[in-house]
C-alpha cells in the first residue's frame, strides 16, 4: 500500500443547534427494550446515546450513491462508491442533560488517499464537538473514521480470520431488521447496506444487511453500562469485520489493568469490533 499526502479538498465544517429531546431519548430506550418512562427532562443522557445528536441533514439529492448522508458534513466526491466505518474515538468531558440545547461543530478533520492492493482508496475522519450553552469547552468530542473504496469485485465480500477467545463476561444478541431500521432512523443514517438487502448483497457482495458500526458500539457500551455498571470517560473503537443481520453476535467485556476492553464477535467467533474504554 502506498500512502499519499493528505488531501486539500476537504470542505468547510458546519455549525448546528441540536436539542437533546426527551422524545428522542425515550425512543432510544424503547429500541434497547428499556422502559422509556425511566427518563425525564434534566436527567443525564446515558453515555453512548449521543448518536441522536450527530445526525445529518443531507438532502436526498445530495446523498452518495450508497445512501450515506455524511453525518452532518458534506463529503467530497472522490469517485469511490463504497464506504465502511473504520473506527471512532469519543471523549466525554461532561454530562449532557436531557432537554438541553447544544451547539454542534462538525468538520472533515483529515482526508488522505492511498493506493492499495485492490486499487485506490481514501481514509476520511469526521470530527464533532458538542457544546452546552455558554460553554467554552465541548461536553463531548467524537471522531469517526471511514474507509472509502472502489467498486466491489465480483464474488462474495467476506473476511477470513481465525476465531478469538471470548472475553470474561459475555452476552448473546441477534440483531434483526427492526433493530437496524430503528437505529438508522434515530440517527438519520440512510446508508443502503443497513436498509436495502438487494444492494447489500448484489452491489456490495455481503451475505445480508450489515449491522451499523455505531449500533454495535452502542450495544457494547450499553452492556458495559447496564450489566457491568461502568460509564466511559473515553473510548476508542476499531471495526475490523462486518456483522450481519439475523446472525448471533457475542458482546463481551473484560477489565484489564485500569481499562475495560469491549469486544463484539461474529457468529463464527471472529473479532468484529474492539473497544478500549477509560472508566469515568
């Protein structure tokens, strides 16, 4: 793989006012099969639920061919039709009260092009800062790194990797069509690999709908919050392989020194998501 210099064709960022509405929070709770009435205005937004504040407002006519909306930042047209989540970092610098209004600043933080074994590719990092009223420091900073690729060659889009040992504490989850739809709708994410089974299979070469990377992350942080009793102060996630609708996934958590390691394994025991968490 040959690296190239970072590109200068990034586009200006955006500033939006977002409201952490009680209605949206209760809908996330319902999606997670929690009692929506547990939450009231003024309560603290559970850490990991901030995806409802990072949605896009991209017009349908401006969507990429794969339906990806850019998550609040217009993406430059690089002629690379496929997009996958590579990872994210989140730092929680304060709590967000339910019902509060926030200023969201989003931008393309970095864009680099590469020549890989299968052709040209690009790596793009989007950065988001959420500020409470009158604050000079963000309550939350999140970056999302995406990999842009050329057309999928003929054949199945599969990952060959050996199974890994499961973490100490585990939970089995089977994501279905409804869960993928609800998560995508709450985050206003129209990427077709999560919604359009024919597109996922025939264009991208996957065996089925792909579980949203953000959804897999949310399920892991919820496992940590509800069953281990730990809230994150910061986290770094790597997405190494896709997870698929209707197939069991194993969520796991394990304490290592002063951190927690979260992992999502696919139905063959292969590592799909790896998260390192600093506890609050």
